[in-house]
């Protein structure tokens, strides 16, 4: 239970906190938290002693950075109170404001809390997580010797090999865990949501990745083979895209760019937060009221996509080694099978014809049966989806799908006809989806008309 709670805190709470503190203030200090977020997937591991040591060092670094930033806010204001007052038109104050250190005199309480609370919250959350991780590591070391002795005892009873049923259950457990942690399907899903939440030219890269990988998988190919190379490229692109969005929020950059040009809008250069040079009725930061909610959720989706994709790449090599280890070392030895089969009884009997599968095996087999039924009847589902698509979205382009589906319903031997035309259906559907994505970008009517006269 303690290990599960630690994983929840490390994989959900801490990355979520880093995302929030990186986005709530358009200042230079946010880039430090952004850098810590980028390296977090590699350091937020809890399996081995080395990983725990790196995790503790990472948490200590976060605590030190957050407390330094908090003390910096206090020192700047104490200097202004006791020694001299910084004028707002001086170059030093301008630089400090870009960094994130400002004078709180004349500001509202809510503005002061909004400015200093992220650092305090980061320090308290990281400190609590560090203490819990230390306690959990101590308990794990105390239980390690007992578990090791138990494993040796069971191995001695089994004469160095696992039963066939136990090995199959272990393989199924590892396989399900590997799918949840390393399958590119989840990475592609989060990339899809990150791309479609706020369509842009960089987001089109993630969108095309989703379409190409989905089409490749539909051709009955395995996504695991060679899929990590495109995902590595996606991680690099996501990190650059996220950094680009945060750079656009800096006041210095906002003065130098024009967000109304077509290339700025296509690239997704939107000003989410504005930092004033002077105190404006007790406020120095305000939201851009011209933007919708999706513009503010888009950076969060991109950072989540980065975190999930990076974790899947990290766990991929680990589970490949785990599978090989189970197959090569945990399986029954060939010389042991005849002797055990000849005995016909005893504690080390491999498997009997009347043995019942476990609940985990039954669930796995149920998923396999459901996917098999969907695969065998995919032509019926595709035909139904074509008609639903054409009915929900009225246009001449979708009317083609309706006519196409009705013709296929009337042709004898529908399965063969549907399979033959499925390739052209996929190409036409991808054309519609990509076209809709382009029209979803921030492009004005006179630049890309939606109506033909």
C-alpha cells in the first residue's frame, strides 16, 4: 500500500504541481520548474535502490530551488522597505520583473498570493513527498530480507522451476503491465488530444503521427517494432513546443512579436498571460480575455503528452528484459518435464487437464474474444460508422460516404466488397479529418473561406 501511494504521489501529484507552477506566471523562474519537469520522467522511479537515491536527490533539489525563490521574494521586498525604493523605470527593476522578483508595495493581497504561492506550495509539497519517500524506503529495506528468504524457500520447494500454470499467470501479469506502461497506443491517444485541443502547425505533427500510426496498426502490423524512434522524435518536438509557448508569455517577447499575423496564429503563438510594467489598480498580471478555455488547456495537454510518452519509452527497455528473463530463467527445464509427468502426483506437478484458469486469465481471454469479434465484423462496423458520420455532419463531402455505404449494403457478398473498398474509405476519411484539422486552426474567413460562392 505504501509503495502504491508513493507511485501516485510521484507520478501524478508532483508532475501536476510542476505543470501548474510552470504555467501560472509568465516569468523566468517558471523555466526552472519547466526544466525540472522535463527531467522528471527519468528521475521519478522507485523500483531499485539507485532509482530511489536519484529520486531523493531530485526532491531535495526541488526543495532547495523553491525555498531560494521564496527567500528571493522576501529579500527584494525587505531591501525596498529598509534601504531604498526601486523605481519602476530603472533597468534593474525591469530585469528583476522579467525574472520574477517584484516589489509588492501597492499590490492587492490576491496578486501577492498568486505571485508567491507557487514557490511555497512547491516547497511544501516536495518536502512532504521527500519525507514520505524516506519513510517508505526505510520500510522497504526492513521487509527486503524477509521477502528474499521467502523467495528462496519457495524456489527450494519447487526444485528451481515454476509450475507451468504459475509461469503463464506471471507472463500474463507482466504482459498486462507492459501494455499499460509501454504500449504506444496510450502515447498516441494523449498526442491526439494534445493536437486537437488547439489545432496548430506544430500540433499537426502530433496529429499526423496519430493518423499514420493508426493506419499502420490497421494493416495488422505491430506498433511496438520500431515505434520508439518516432516517439523519441515526438518527445523532442513536444519539449520544443512547450518551451516555445512559455517563451511567448514573457513580456519582452510579447513586445517583439505580432500575434495577429497569419504565421503567428498558425504556429499557435497566443498570449495567455500579460505582465504589466506598472501596477494596474493593484494588479500586475491578467488573463487574455479574448481567448477561450481550450487555449489555456492546450499547454497542459502538451505537457501531459510529453510526460506519458517519455514514461512509455523509459519502461519499454525494462519490460523487454523482464519478458526475456521470465522465458529463459523461470520456465521449467526440459529435463524436468518427463520426470514430473511420469510421477503423476506431487507438489511439483506441471499442470492438469482439469485446472481452472484464474480470474486474471479469464479477463485476458475475454478481451481477446471481444477484439476477435470486432476484427471479424469490422466491415459491418465501418459501414455503420460511414452512415452515422454522413448523418451527423451534413455536407457534400460526407454525402459521398452515405452513398458509398448504401451501395455496399446492396451489393451481394458484402464482406468481400467492403474489404476491397476499405483502402479507399480510409484514404477518403483521412482526407476529411486532415482537412477539418486545417480548418480548425486560428485562420480568418478571408484567409481560408469556409463557403464557396
